[in-house]
């Protein structure tokens, strides 16, 4: 019926195995085309014309692996069937703190299945399962019953050890893990009740039994900022301990650059390249230099050549891929690579030779990169500058700081000229610039939070950003022009449904995205510019930001919508982002003339897609962990301010209340709808507001409030606020009669 040599993956299988067999994809295609019911292993082997006993044995192993991964279902009669033909859905369990959950299908065209608390007893948040559609619940949602657990999502859980009636158990810190982990006698690992521990799962839950585990680590006794970071790392599965083989390989990496390392690299050591970073930065992965070139500029961005020290499939590389990226917590960094590299040989420290992969660009007077080239180089940083030093020299004209760096000041002045040219081109290109507020936590004595302050972004920050954007875009153009597979940073336009909702919202406040369909990035930028001076500017920017999709790493070059680039990738941070390391290797392949053969491009792109999916997930994982840590710190800080009153601004509106940001404190809390006692309030999702049924009073994004801190729950990361003065009492909506700002009928 089918010859497995016709398998598109046959060549790849032949490279991996001496006696190749059909790939998983080909087996699935065979079953879809040639079967109408579950079939035996013998039927599959005969159909694929596998006569060799060794190949049949290998097929048996592959079918079992496909069963384990949920690609096939094996019936009680030992027949193999396709899940989609058996009304089965494969996906990941997402649990809710209230005990129920959902199965999110791998097939994006399938709807989520509701999982009742009864079904959730046998699984945990993050498990991969196969489930059967069994009907619809009272709310009309498709409901599922779990058939098989394919892969467990948790093998270790962090939480607080507790004891009741002589029985020890761990209460998970992750609220979506709703079952306590029983700890059998003797498995407490020396931990005492009340301590934060890590427990390893011994037995997973069943419909009748709770999960059990053993304590393998005591994280800490009390919730301090340091312990909270330890908890969050374990909770989100962020790797933080270096395997022995990784540390051993890191020890072998040289800590200086010798003549034998330089070889025929271009020598940039005499060029006054400088690094510009934050004052507390310890790794410097990019250096810049600019000079006038005719009517335009010559810009060089030199990036630490991490790929010279981190070789594919070696322990350092595998661990870098596993971590995906560095994770940045307040007062602590969990690096992607050991410090021997990230703070040592792969950091462009001042006064030492370093290997780099450099991008030289010619930028025209209107800010367009019309020529570029990539090359391997050796450099010698002429200064380690901070953003504040550069701002002092270039923006404030501080002569005392300029006197410290006389050898680089002229080149910095040229860089500033170039920055303004590039930024002007960015605006004209239509790149979207949201003005979101970033904050940083200031710690005082004994590691206590002293204050939360806005993070000041000056032109020195934007200078480096524009240089990096130019280099990133040039790298993506290289791949596109050479038609070589690579990993791009893709940001797609907003989904049609969200665009329609945004258009409806803007129409009600007298704005629109223009006639373009779909609207361009420039159309978004024009709306933002029109909104800058409006009272509801914060509301407009928030709604537009929520319309945007999340950027991802993918092998398909679909451009970057937010930056208005047709080609974009990440080239500039291989120390802290694995995708950048992949990009460096691909550039080096092109420079060395190593091309991906036509017949292998699809397999190569499939591997890149896997890397992109993994690193996009690790990026989201780090963002969640970083955000949760900051939220915890803010809750801890606000515990000292219970009962205090603050002016605030509404930062979010929901059906159950409004989230308000405390002015000058930069912390959000919830004013629950039950605190709005003068009327019955109803949520208007189009206008993003609550409206009083009788009074017509409005609570809208951007409105002022006066609130009181009534409760802080550090465990659940919640801050409750009481209403002291409403928007109307604060002077908002006085000229309006139950209509949102600028509304038109």
C-alpha cells in the first residue's frame, strides 16, 4: 500500500538510523489514508512493506512511543487508532484555583474542553492528556473526560510543609495546584512544619488518592525577598543550578584572548568602541562606534562572539537551550550561561581584547541602512559607560563627566547625531511607540524595600536601542536576501476580532484607525499621537496595547508589526538569549559559505521551529516569574501601609471592580464592585467602564480616585482598596451626563 522510502523524512531518518523506518508523520499519514478503524501493528508493518525483523522491532518501539506521546491510541485489543477519529482530544491541562480546569487542545481549531473537579482529581496543572468529549455542561461548554495522561507537567512542587493529626503534607505555592502533596513518615527531609520546601512527586494523583512526595530541599524558613525568588524560580521551573558537566566545560573556556584565537579576524582594537549599559550591569554584550561617512554615517555594532565558546550539542549549549534566556529578578540575575562566560570571556569588559561578531552599516542622512556587512572581529573596549554618564555628557553638557572620557566624547557626539536620524526614520516608518511606565524597587538596609520609583529612560537608552534595532534588522535582511533558513523575531498584526473591537472603541471616543484594512503600524502611531494630550490618553494606550499580539521566535519571516519592519530578528544578545546565539551561528555559516541544501531546508526549518517554540515559551516563563516576584515585593511593601489613604488612577476595569494605581507609589490594588455602594454598577466592555444603573455615574480607565489600603494578601498577591472619593467627587465627568469621555452616538 505504501513504500516508506516515499517518506519525506526518509533521508533524515537514514542519517539517524542504520536501519531506517518510517517517520511518525508518515505513519500518521498512512493511517489517515489507508484505515477506517483501529488496526494491528502487523497491519501497519505490512502496509508499509516492512519485511526486515529489525525494522519491525523498531516499528514496535516507535508505535509505543507515539502511544506514550498521545499521537496514537492503543485499544484493549492492542489495535492502534487515530485520536481524532475516536473523538479524542490531545492537549494540556490548565487548572483553576477553584478545582475545575480546562483541556487546551494542541489543535488550535478545536475548542477547550471543560474538566470538572471530579476529572481534575487525577491530574495536575500542566499535565498533557488525551480526553474524550462527553457532552456539554449547563453553560454550553464542551465537557471532557480524561482517557490517558500522556506526560506529567510537574515532577517537583514548592510549597509550605504543614502537619495535621500527625500527617505531613505540602501546600503548593502555585494556586492552580489544588491538591496538597502528602508526605509519608520519614520523607520530610529534616524539614519542620512551616518551612518552605521542594517536594519531589513519588506517586501522582488518581481519582481516589492524593499525590504523595518526598521533601528534597528546604528552601527557607520565612518569606524574605531572597526566599521568594527561590520559590518563584522553582514554581515556574526556571533552571537555577548548574549541572556538573556544564561547570566543568565552563572551566575549560579560556579567560583571555590570545593571538591564536584572533587568526584572520578584522582588527578593531584601535577603534574607540564603547559599551553603554546600566550602572549595575555586569555583562556587556554590545559595543558601538559611529563616524561621519560622506553625507551619512558609518555605524559599527560589535557583539560578543559567544558562538566561538559555546559549541552545538555540548553541555554549555544544551544548558543554554534548556534555560532559553537569562531571567532578571530584583537584586538577582539567573544567567543563561555560567558567569565564567557571561561576566568573563563573553563580556566586552573595558581594557581587554574580546572576540566579536560585528555588523558594519552605512546609514544615509534620512536614517536608512543602505549597506551592511557582517564579519568576525577582535575589539578592545575603550570605555565602559553608563546611561547616566552618557546622558550627563550629551544631554546635560556636564563638563566634569566629559573630562573623564575625552577620548570618546567626539564619537559619542556623532552617535547622538546618528541616533536622532535613526529615531526620526523610525517615526516616519510608522513604528508604534507606547509610553508605558516602568518601575524599579529601591532596597534599603537589611534588604528591606525602601521605595518604588519610576525607571527613567533618557535618550542614552534610546541611542543604544536604535543601534541594536539597525543591527537586528540588517541580520534579518541578510537571511532574506541569501534565502537561508533562520530564526526571526516575528510580531504579527492584531487579530481581526480584536481590531474590530478596537475600531468600535475608538469610534465612541471620536478617533479612528483610518480607511486602511488592515491598518498599518503608522495608523496606530497616528492615533497614539492624537491621544497624547487627552485626559483619556492612558485609557486609549492601554486598550491599543491589549490589541497587540505577542512577539515570537519563528523560522517564517513575517516581519515585525510593532517596529514596522519587513525583516527582523534578534542578533544583539547571545549572552542572554539563545535565539541570538542561533542567529550568530547562521551568520557565521553564511560568511563561511556553508549553505543549507535545498533538499534539507524543510527539515532544517522544522528544527528551527522547535527552537523558536521552546525559547518563546522560556521567554514567557521568565516574564511571568519576574512579574510575580515584583508583585510579591509590592505586596510586602504595602503591608507597612495598611489603613493609609492615597490618590489613585483607574488602571483596569472589570465586571467585579476597578484596579487602581496608587499615585506616586506605582502599586495596583482592587476596589471591588461591592465597595461602590451608591448604586448598582454594570460593566460596559466596549467603553471599558462601569456605569451606575440609577445615577449613570462612571468608573473609567484613567479616572482619578481617592482610596484606602484595607487588606494585603501576600500569598495570593492581592491588595484590596476601599473607596474614599469617587471619580465624580474628584472632579471627573462633571460635564458629562452618563456618557463616556468623548462619546458619540
